[in-house]
C-alpha cells in the first residue's frame, strides 16, 4: 500500500496531471494533483485515484469530463498553495492558499490501510493535536503527525519501507515528504492522525501511557517523573514519540528515558534525536536520558549472530558494525545502573525472539508487576501464549493480542510484520520495603521525603509532608521594603516550577522551569548587586540550601520577589501570552514565535521566553536570534538550548542562532572598556581576545538569519550603545513595521531620545525607570540598569 497521489504546487510530473476543486470547509480553492512514485516494486502500476471523502471531491463523471478537456487545453498554471494536508488515506496531499479549519486534522474517522474503509479512531488520538507547521525537508528531516522531528533516512529506513502493508503508516508518510521537498517555497503542513496498520496500536499504547501520567499528575499533591524504558529501541522511536506527547500534555514534567539496543552505532542517532526533539541529556546516572548498548538477561545470542549485520544495513548506519555490546545484565540491574525511579509508566520491548527467553524468568514479571504500569511487546512467532498467560497470572489485563500475520481487528484487517502483545497492570505499584530502604540505588523519592516550598521573600524554605505542600500564592514580596503587593497578571497566567531541583548535576531550575548551570545564573555580574538583583541572589542562596539537604527534596517555587528583573520577566511573559492569543484557534498557529535578544549574554530572556512558550503553546514553532560580542558564550548557549529543549541545526533555517558581533555602529567603547570585565564576571574559559564580527545593521541581522516578518519581542541590553542605535531613523522604522514589543536596558545617558523616538512612531510605553532607586507602583526598586519598554500599537505588521 503506497502513496498513490500527491496534490502540490511547484512541480508537475510526466505521468500527467489534472485540476480539481477541493474545500477547506466552505472555501473552494483550485488544487493540483500529481502521481507520486512507488516505494515497493510490487505496487508499481496501481491506478491513481482521487479521494472522495466528505463529499468534497467532484464526481467520477465530472472528473472524467474534466480529464477529457485537460488533454486539449493549454497547461494549467501551477497554483502556489501555502497550506497542505494529507488525505485520510495518506495517499495524496490537498493544498490550498487558505488555511484549513482548526479541527480538520484530528477528525474522528480513521482509514484502514488494507480495506480502505473508515473506522472510528481510538479515542486516545483525539486527546492530542496532530502536527501543524513547517516540514523541515530542506534539513533532510521529517516531522511526523505527533511533531516528532527525525532524519528522514531513519524514519524511512529499509526495515520499514520493504513492508508496505504492515508499515503503511510510515510508507505513506515518506513519499508525502518527498513531494513536499519539491515545493518552493515549502508549504505549512496540517497533518492528520495515521492510517490503521501495525504501528497504530503501539501509538495507542504510548499515548495512553502519557495520558494516564498526565491524569495522575493533575490529581497528585506532588509531581513525579514520567518514565519510559525501551528495550530493543533502534533509534528510540517510541521514547521520542512519548516525549512529544508529554510536551502536549505536561510540558513542564520531568522525565527519565532509558533506551537499550545492541547496535552501539545508534548512540549518535539517538543523541541527535534528543537534540532535535528537546530531550535533555547530561552525564552520569542522574541524566534524564540514557542509551545502553547491550543485552538484557540471557537474550540476544541468536540475534547477535544472525541479525545484527542485517539491522546495521537496514538502519543505514555508518561506523564499526562489529562493535561489541556490553555483557548481558538483568532488567533489575539496568534500572539500578541508570537510577530509574520506582514508578515506570511504560516498558516497550522489541528484541527479535528473545522476548520468550526474557519472560521465561519469573523474576522479570515480578519486577514489572511491582514497578511498571504498561507493557508493549513485539513478538516474533514463538510462544506468545506463554507471554500472555504469564502476564495475566500476575494480574495484568491484556489490551492487544495479535500474531505476526494478517488479522481481523476491531479496526478492520491489519497485516502484522511482528506480533503484538500489550498489557496494563491492574495492581498497585510498589518498589517494596527493601527498595525504599535503599532509595539511592533506584533513584526514587520514598514517601517520607519532604517537599519544600520557598517563602514569599525567597529567604527560607518550608519543608513538610508532600501532601500538605501549599499552593503558590498571588502575593508578591518587595525585596526592599518587604511589603506584599499583588503580582502582575503577567505571572498569574503561568505556573511556577514544581519538581526536582537538579542540584546534583550542577544545575538549577528557576521559577519558570528554566534549566541552567548554577554558575551562569549566579555569576558575579548579578551576585554583586544584592538589592537590584535580589530576584537572582535569593534564588541562588535557596539552591545552596537545597544542595545541602539529604535526600534532595522536591521543590515548589513561587513567583519572584519584586526587584529590577521582575519587570523584564513581565514583558517576556506578556509577549508569549500575546502570541498565544494571536494563534489561538489557528491549528496551533501558522506563524512562528520570534524573539530577538541583542546583548544577550547567555540568552537568559530568550530561554525564559521558550519555557513560557512550552506552557502556553507547546507545539509552536519558533525562531530565536541572540547577539553578543563575547564569542565564548556560544558554547554556553548551545548547552542551554540542549537543557531546555531548543532545536538548533546548521544554516539560516535553524530555529536558533547566536551571532557574535555588533549591531549597527554600537560597541566600540564596550569592546575597549568592558569586554574583559564581562568575560571574567560570566566565568568564561577560552580566548577572550576573540574578535567579534564586523558591525551589521538590524535589517542585515534579520536577513542573514531569515527572521520571519512578524517579531514578538526584541530585548536590547548593549551597555550605552542603545543611544547610538536609536539615533538612526532606520532602526525605529524597521521595528515599527515588524516588532510587537521592545524592552531596553538603559545606562543613564539620553533616555529622552529613546522615549521620543518610540512615542513619535505610535508605541505605548510600558515601563520607564532610571538606573537608580525608584518608587514603582509595586514599591521601591533599586535599578542597576534603567528600563524602558514599549508595545507597538500598529495593528498589522508588515515587511514591506
């Protein structure tokens, strides 16, 4: 079963084409259909067909008549649609200049890949949103319906493409992306849920595991990590799929992922997948993600001899295919080595007949029954009944039970290349008394471990039974007069961080959930100003206290004390909120969230905006550009991107960029007087005399890094050079045409010039504070830098 037709703009194949009318709701748009290539030789020559779902295609008679006419008329001018959606059978694309309705991609009807009939989708899919956004084909990537970003050579590898009936779910996505790659410019994709084929049922299990976790967390007084273990992981498809689902359901959640495979060459693919999909990874057993190259238990000898080389070839790997895996370890040891928490949401197992050896060991089922909520097992023609009987005897409920053949399921006929056994644990999980007593060995928090809440002035911790942990309050404490005020509404639209403090990794997590090396957050540039930067100084002191506690507690943070940066946080959060409101009801939004930070340091405000975006619009695409004259910050920024789930790729299309250099004429004085000071205060290591790029204009900056027309916020802190920057009329004209919000750190020279420039161009002033002690509406605040911020009142932004 293959993709038979593709509707697109920008190319017409020699097989011929015809024009037909399609509907996005009630809007009629011309569409162009072309035949796509076959991915399986035995399927070549299948007659192309037009999908007739929802009565929005012309009748066969009308189409035939149109085909007759099209042979005698001049070639039709190719349309240039901006939006494309696959048909329900994933055989062709339907493209239009108009955006489809918000709910078009998650219709409840599912198409069966074998009988081509419609069935009701499993309800679990309808708890999520299929991907909408840019296809990323220019980077050699594919984005599947869950938003999983993956190199196309992995997703469309020979192991799947050679099974077009069993793996129709993949085989039909891959040609879609071949055709999308030909479109110039690439369209916005609005994907659907998949066709019914073998992997459909594994998606149901994975999404079910995430939904059950999310439901449990919504009722729990304290959080726990989402935990997923994949044995026979390949490149970790099901782990990363679970992560994309988690970003939709509980984007702020902590997690623990362990992947196991005998092909060590997959390690680099998995690390790349982690970076592409925002999965954090650090060194040591506390890392949120691990890859183990080796066998579990006695499994694997036959696989090693007979199939390792075949799978190396099928995955398209390059490297030492004779690399020796680690000696076998049992499942209990695996969980201990990688500090896997007691409660495991799902274990996914696909180990090429070795599942029968694994489950012949009674201790394996005892361990899973004590600690695991859900298990999905790929089976390979052995004693499937033994596996089913073993699970059911331990109180598990069977969900799927399909042999490796063509099976009539409740969703129609399905060809299974591997069999499927999956189960839900109906018992209560428990690591047992011994495990609770040896908590350090398995990395879980026993019931008696306290949960700590920071005080409203951020000077002390209150620790108690986690069931009694209080909710965060809406009162803000002023850092100077110690009086309470009502928090700005900017903060109350979000949730402060609650979870693991990550102190054992040399990291800290701020109230927005920003994960950052503590030495960066608590650097000398801030710690030397305890009044102006009380917001940071008090967080750093709290984390010193948390690091000294054994065992490490869970923490419930509050919104910050009122001090200088409080107002910059408000601007950043308001920018994200405004974006969320702008794209609401637009299938996740057809434009990217865009944030530009000039004088970025390590990019604090960019990464803060990203953490807010994960709460408001977790599926959103984004474009971040950071500029600083300290090139040594590049390594810090790339590490922060990895820790906070930001994708970075080569080339101007990357979602994130760091530019080392000056903007406009700014910076000469800064270069001479303060570069060395900031190098020392940031605690950087490297060549501090590294030369920044030559100055460029803001217009050139936007062009070089392909910044979208509409920019949600520009944050500027360039050490007195702001006065030079805004003396150029071209700068304010550019910002007025393209930017919604601007925040500027000022440094005591000519703030009046900046006020006047923005005022005369129709901007509304939000904050206006000089670099000194100042009485604000939230009490007295000591400002180390001054603050000016503005909101653009222009209704429609334009690049023209």
